[in-house]
């Protein structure tokens, strides 16, 4: 399975919104390793997904650094 190419600082849109009051779908990539850490652009909370889950839940990359 190929992983989507992303780098730190990329803004990504996910298929599911963050379950915070803002219902934001945009996240900033803050860490890439075995897991990907994403920061909600509305509330600043960081969520962690493994690479496979990230690939499945990613809709598109909004901006690349
Ligand atoms: Zn949020």
C-alpha cells in the first residue's frame, strides 16, 4: 500500500470533521512517523492516526509547504 506523500506543515482536509464544536475538517500535519499527528485548525487539538488510517480518512491536501 502506498502512503500519501505529505510533509510537516501541510494543511489537509479529512473526510470526517474533528468532533470539536467547530466541526473543522482542516488539519495541519505536525508530525510524521509510524503515526501521523494532525492539529485541528479550529481548536488546536492534536489527533494521532496511523499511516493507514490517515490514508483512508484523507480527502485531499489543501496546501503543501
Ligand atoms: Zn477541533
